C-alpha cells in the first residue's frame, strides 16, 4: 500500500486526459473500498486526495462527475478538517469543488438537488472557502458552486444562517467576484446567486450595495432561469428595491421588468407601469429612452438569431425566439404609449 501511494504521488501531478479520467475512476474505487489492517482509514483518505488531485487539478481535462455522492462525502470530511480541525485542506477542497462546479452534467446536477447543503458543516465549509485569505482558484470554484445549491440557501421560508453570517458571506462573495475576470460564465453564475439573494427577505438587506450593478449584465441570464422567474413574479420587489441605497438598483430593475413585461403577472405589470409613470414625470425621464434602446438592442439580437433558421422552422429554439420577439415588441409598444402620456 505504501508503494502504491508513492506511485500515486508521482502520477497525480501529470496533466493528461487519460490520467485525469483514470484518476477519477480510481477516486470512486478508493472511496467505496472498505478499510482493513493494511488499508487504514487514514491511508484511504490519503489515496483519495491523490486520486482527486490527478482528476481535477488542471483545467484542460476534467472528467464528468457521474455521481456526486463520493465527492460530497470527501468534501464534508475535508471541510471538517479545515473548519474544526484547523488543518490547511485548501488543495483537496479546491479539487472537490472544481469537480462539482465545473464537471457536473444534468444527471449530477439533478442528484445534487437531493443533497442537503444547509447542513451546518457544509455551510461552514462554503463560508470558509469564500473568505478573503483563501487562494484565488479555491474561491473561484466556490463562486461557481453556489448557483448549484442556491435554491436551498436562498429560497427558504426561514434563514439558514444568523444575520452576521449572511452579512459576512455577502461581503466575501462580493470580494471574490471583484478578483475574477467578468466572463460570460462568471456573470451568469454571479447573477444566479444575486437573484436568489434579491428574492429572499432574509438575504436582501445584506447584499453589498455596489453589487446591485451586476444587474447590468442581465441579458446574459438564460430565459429559463428559475431564480430570475421567482424575482419577476414577486410583487414585493419593486418597493423593496426602491429603498436600496444604490440608485442604479431600481433603474436596472425596471429595465429588467420591461424586457420581461409580457411575462409578468398582472399585479407586477400594474406596479411597473405606475412606477414608470413616476419616472417619466420626474427628473429621470431619460431612463425611458434607455429602456426603449435596450429593447431595440435585444430585438436586433433575437432577429439575428432567428435568421439562422428557416422562415417556417418549427425547431423549439426558433419558436422560442419568435415568442421572445413578440414579447419585446409588445413591451416596446406599451412603454412607448406610457411615455407619450
């Protein structure tokens, strides 16, 4: 066993596709193997650390996670060593988070929904990962994992943390975002979390004021985003966001609602029209021109995307684009009529 571990130490740092996949297969075998006199629990953890390192250390070849159970068990153990035992387990935790955040397909994501990420040990671990003094790649992996567990953290009737813990996590999350390039994938992940926080009366007060400007990247969010859908269906949000210290928040929120105007429930539509009338009569009437210009921009993108399909195509993607164009044209007509009043 000792010689096998020595061999793994030599193999694990190598960056090759075949080694990554075989390392992942070995990790699963190690995690499921029973302990014995020759193969103690500590040697089992040592072997699992080397195997997961070989599978997920490098960006180039990331084997798809087939079942998250073994990785979650590994993560829980190393979270405990780090947060309770005071041990530096940043490397193993980073590798496990990278596996879940970057290499989870639809089957794994569905399996993650059966996992409870509100367990105190897991919550402590994620808070630990996002702290300012943690390595960049570790924090980055934490940022990409949050959207996968966001429903269970933010969409809850009661908070899963104390207010000071929520405040600290929001600050650390904002700081981690500041240190990473704002690519399209980063923007999507950040907005999925932000929409979860916005829709939660527990988390909303703790959002770092400057991070409301992330709403500027709203158009990168998928049309079927559940966190966004919950937000635009929430009639409490317009008044709540009007009270945010960052004046850009309500401007951007109204822009989002106008782009989704035809999809809104009647109560939110009425609120939107009422607040827009106030805007039109006030000093920020130029915001309406900005909303109309944004609609034109989105219409142009949608029409270009539709041009890739046959005129009579019944492809679901083409049908969805046509619906989006109709919705935007309806919203534009409604907003233009309000502007004239």
